[in-house]
């Protein structure tokens, strides 16, 4: 009987001169030994009453959410992967559990099956609208080259029934009005509105009109609501950078006012590598990251919901480079009957870490999916999806107990290989290892582990007469590396860092000692798949025929940084804060907080020491060890300068700890809802008026912290 092996993780890429400590709540899985295995995966709930964005560190794009009583349900885009349209459930908006997929297979022709040289990469199911009305659940979803598909069920767990509407509605949203009328809005740049018929199959003749003309500042990704008698549509614009707007009217047919509700919030992340031309073929030209360019990263394409306590919350996505579009949660502030993402004093900017929504339910921290798999079940875990519609008689979990068997099918290359089993890559860093028994491969078979995108890369084994050859292919460079091994029992590994967007492939013959092969692979987000990287297990035949079997014994996902607190908050400890912008140290200077050079006399004595006190929900107070005074925000109507006071002043002396996931820190003042700021190279006093972090983290609001005692 086999069990998972313990793998030695490679050293993490050091991004900002600090050591990242593995933390996070454990995720329970079942191993072949019969007992639970603890393996940390990303959990946004910090266990102290706060959460950290993103909610999921794997792709969940075009999200839509509904509240039904005390329950919340969520779905999103799944493009060409099957099954599609996941339905998730939550009681607290932070911890989500998988319920079902609304569609097992969307088989609308040969392109959905990777036949006749066709495919639906970057197409398929996208931008769903989730609704509940009169005891029935509805998911309306776009499908390229077909009319909008409607899925209905009497329970979110299904079964779901599929029907085709008469028309295609781009990024639609539906409103069941309280006067009995059913409205639909859709479109890009200009927004259309029409009334739906009672069957939800078509619009009523003569009811369609443009409610927002082109060039008005609206974009796509609409979410339609009626709140306190007014009509609201949240919507995303992409020009010149991505931001979210809100449309408001007293009448569903307008006229609509437009107001920015979320802008510039990139959580300190900049645009990564991109293709110079997405329609080129290999080898691809790559554009390196542009410093501090955010592009489509800022929070956008989301909606809002009111919870039981009366609070309003918003959800949205971020185009988070090669890991894909990530789901984020934001507190919503209403001002003059307009909703804004963010908190008073810092509207349109969302915190990375904040107090969990007060839904009245306290859910324990948990992960939505189990990612590692020993294939001991008779069904695939929900995290797995097929690349296009699978051929069901060419894979098995029962023919060899405890193994996933993939039977090779003919394909010209990995892009066109059927029965490729995939799951979403997980950030910010992950190491995936697949153990395979390949003794039943036949000539021409190629089986292994891949990263699916465009370009893609893989590491695999092939049978070359009487020898087993390891190959590593990088489509970006159109380059293949080869070596031979003695045994058909192989461990394949991909070590992925989504901060640097680099992957290293390696293999092992004993599961302990791994050998790197190939160049460092650059991961890229692009519009060819409209998805982030996906881990894949595959087996296809290059000789144009059905081949042999690849038996995968385990798939292990290890995450060095699996929680929003990469290091515990140092309660009771004395720390020193160093600016990432200019390496200055914050010190107690004559009753003020001031940055000074780290080699100065001030930085070398105890004026740089501040003791951390726990104020609940991840909030802290800082006390100078020099004279016992407290770091406090003063002059709130002006520059919000920082002084040291003899006594704590409530929220003016408290900060929300914001772990930036790369070893650095921001401190949000509870008085201003902005961040502690030390002007780079300015030598001036600190303030608490920074709206957020720049991608290079050198704007004066990001600090490294070191424990002094």
C-alpha cells in the first residue's frame, strides 16, 4: 500500500529581503493509509475575525453572487473546461464550500470536443448571471457563437436544466422587479435594456432600447439591482485603466447617472509578462513587465449585496497576471445614495485585510477545494475539470484501484490533446508533483504534467523503443530538452512562483531527489484562453492512434504561503519598521514619528523600537519603547500627521495590520482608513494619508518589519 511522499520544497524566490514562513490553516484530505493528511492550501480567513484578499488565490472570474435568506451562492466563468459553472455556498462571504456544477458537459459541436482541428479555447461558458426568484434558481450564461444558455433548478444543488434563449446577451444581468416585470441589461460600451418574457427565453418585442450610449463611461460586466426604489447597474470600464462604475436612475429605462465606485485598487500588484502579439505562433515574443503599470488589474466587474446586519459588501475580480482572475471582497460605503467600494476616508480603494462581514454566522476557516489527490475515490474531486468535453471510455479510476488511468488518444500536440485533466493553478506560490507509473505506455505516447495556457509548457515521458525518455517542452521558446531514465516510475514536478511568474520543471526516479530540466519557464496571462495557468495531467499519442496507459498514483500541491498572514502578527514583541522605498527607519523623534537613515544614530538606539499590542480583529497599537508614548493620528482634517501621545486615543491610535504577502506590511489607520506613509527620500514626518500601495511597493506606504526583542 502506497501513501503520499514527503517532498523537499525548493527554496522560494526571495522578492523582498525577508524569509517567508509557511503558515495557514490545514486542509484535510484522505490518504491511501486511511488517515487524514494535513496540507495547507490558500485560506483567506485569518482566524482572528479578519480576512485577506483574494478570497481564492486561484482563478474565479466574472463572479456573480446572490443572497437567499441566510445563505449566499456564487458562480463564475469556466470557459472551455468541463464540468462548468460551479455553484459555491457560504454563510459568511469568506469561507465557501462547493455545492455542484450546473452543467456536466456543454457539448455543442466538434469544437467543444477538440475534433476536426477545432477548439473553444477562450470561449465556452463565460460571464454568468446568478439569480433567485419565486423559489427557482437561475444562471444565465454567455456561450460564444450560440445564444445565451439558461440553467434552472429548484435547489442550488440541482439538478439543473439547460435551455437555449433566442438571443445572445453580452455580459448580461437580470432584474426581477417588484412590479412583476423582468428586465435584462447587456452590452459593451453601450448598455441595452429589454423586458424578458415569462418563460425567460426571449425579450418582449419592442421592449429593447439603449439606456447608456457609447462613450458615456460605461463598459461591460453589468449587475442590475433595485435598491430603495432606485435602479443601480454596476459596470466595468477598461479605458485608460480598469475601473468599476455605478449607473443610477429612478426608472429602469433611464436616464442614468454614472459614478466611479472602485478604482486604482491593485493591492500592490503590477502587470506581469505579456505576449507582444497574441496571434503569433511559437516561438512567441514576450514583453517584460512595465514598472508600476496596473492595466486591468484593479478590482472590477463585480456587484454588491446587503447582509443580515445591514452592512453592504461588494465582490469583484482582479486580472492577477498568470495565475488568472482572482475574486476579492470589499466593504461598501454609501454616500449620497451612491455605493463605493472601500471605507470612509478612502472611497474606491479596498483593503487587502479587513474585518469579516457580520452575517451573524461564525464559520471556521476552511478551503473550498482539496487540491492534492491520491485517486483513491471512485469519482474525481470537484477541483478537477477536463480540457474540453472528455472521451469517457478513455480514462478510469477503477481499472487500477488507487490510480487515475489516462488512455492515450491521438493528437498533433498538447494543445489538441483530448482527456487532459486540469485544475486551476494556486498562488502566490505552489509546487505540484505528480507520481506516475508509465510501464504501459506504447510507442508514440507522451504522458506527464503540464501548465496549460498560451504559450504552454510540459514535462513528460515517452517510450522510445526499450527506453523511457524524459522531455521538457517550452512552447514560448519552441524548445525541447531530453534525457533518459532507467525506470518507468517517475515523479514530475513544476515549481511555480506567481509573484515572479517563473516555473522550474524537474523529475525524480525515487520521489526524493529531483533534477531540474529545461530553462526557467515564464508564465503569461493572455486572451487566447482567457484563463490563468492550469495544472494538467495528460497522455496522448503523436503517431495518430490510440496508445497505452498512463497510471497516475498521486498529485500533490504544496503551498509555501497558504494564508493571508505569512507571519503571525508579533503581539507583545518590539519591532522596527524599515521603508521599502528608501530603507529609512521609523523612529520616535521629539514626539513625532519620523523616517531616518538606517545608519544614523537615531536608528541605532531604542528610538526605533515599537511594542505591538493586540486590539482585536488584527488591529494593533504601537508603543514607543523610548518613552512609552503611543503612535497616534492627529489633524484628521489636514495631512493626518502622526504623533506620539501619552495615552491611547481609541481608533486614532489603532492600525489594521495588512500583510502584503511578500514579507512587507502596510498599516491602515482606523481613523483615516488610509495607510501610514513616510515620504521617500523626503526626510519629513510621517502621515496616515496614503490611499494604497504602488506595484513596486516604493511609494512610502510599505515597510519591512523586524523583531528586536
